[in-house]
């Protein structure tokens, strides 16, 4: 019985741990759009460009992907 209780408690903790690790290493993309989108399309385009430039400068985006975006 103690093993069943330990599994029922440990399984959600292990699931949360795996989820957090995959979110940490999975993507640099935020889930929510930047707040600049509330100010209008031109501000959103500027924010997206700044984000792409930051990714390019930190070598997280290659030249081909930068040109496609």
C-alpha cells in the first residue's frame, strides 16, 4: 500500500519535472505575444525584428533562418 501511495505522489512530481526541463531546453519562443502587439502592427514588427536580431547576435539563429523570418 505504501508503494502505491508513493507512486501516486511521485508521478505528478516527476511529470512536472520532465515538463519543466523540456520547456527549458525546448524553445526560446515565448508562449504569449509581446506586449508591443497591443500598440499596433508597426510596433509588433519592430519588436519581432529586435527579437530576431537578438537571437542572431547570440548565435541561436543562422543566417538562412534569419532571412526567412
